[in-house]
C-alpha cells in the first residue's frame, strides 16, 4: 500500500506567511510611529492655521481707524510743504522746519510711503515750551536772546508803544512781556499768579480759579527747554 505524503517544497512556508510578518518587529513599530507622527504634525499645523485665522479676524475687528484719520493725514501732508529744507540726509532721522513766521511753533517732518513707490514729506506742528523760541539756525528751542527770532512780536512792533505784552499758546497762566528798547526790545516769559489767567484783551492777569496749569519761569524751565508740545 502506497502511502501518499504531501511534499513540502522549499519556500512554501514563506509564501504562505504574511509579508508584514517578514519584517522585524522594530521595523514595523518604526513605520507605524512615523505615520502617527506625520498625521500628528498635520493636525498641529491645521490647529495653528485655524488659530492664526481666528486671531487675525479678532485683531481686525477690534482695531479701528480713528474717525478723523483721513482729515489728520491731509493736514500732515499740507504741513509737509514746510519740509522743503529737509534732504536725503534726514530720511533716517527727525527733520525740523520753521512754521510760517512763528517764533514758538515749528514743524516736525517725517517721510511716509506715497503713490507708486514714492516717498512724501508729512509734518506735525509742534510748540516750544514756554520761555523758549524756535531757532531757525540751530533747529531747536532756545531762550529768546539765543534764538534771535526775527519775527519776535516785541521786536517787530518795537515802535508801537501800546504793545507791552501778549498771550502765550503754552497755557492760561503764561504770557510774554516786552522789555528793552530799540534793537534790544524782545519778549520775556512771564507767569500769572496761582488762580489767575492772562486776559489777552485786558493785557493783564485776572482772577480765574479754573486755571490750574503749572507755569515755569527763567531758571525753572531749564529741564523743559527741549521738551516740545504737540499742537492739536
């Protein structure tokens, strides 16, 4: 009786086994881990992208342009016409320019982006601290006797004896008194007393309890010399 035996050919065991099982366990784990990390990175990127969009929308919704922005920009462009003295050397720094015939006000010039890639000058009107005049030569605020402002009201009107004092734009207590004669006639800073204000019509200090501003005189305003005030 012939016995039938099943023939076991070489490689039969390998053919019947799963290809994944042929890999070393560490290789299989490494592959699964790599896929998991890749999927996780995609999810993280998606989360960050979504958060970025949300933050952008929140900032856009909460950031509002002042209602008078366009009007102020037009004013700054108009004042930029006084910045003709500024040159290429002033592009990276602040450039100051005189404002009309004023002794106390000046223009702070700055360049902004204009149409078609050009640069345009804009200006902001500033005011020297009380007791100082703008010097067109030194480009800064100095005491009147050092600034030599040719349009000093006391000097220009030195032949008009009725002009003895005039108001200052620095505050309610501040004013200028004319002193000296002829070529030496000039403006001297003065302050009204506490609870007083300068009356431009009366050309004198009058009682005014609503005037509570601080006023600095010569010797007291040394720290204020280079502290400009924005004129609105």
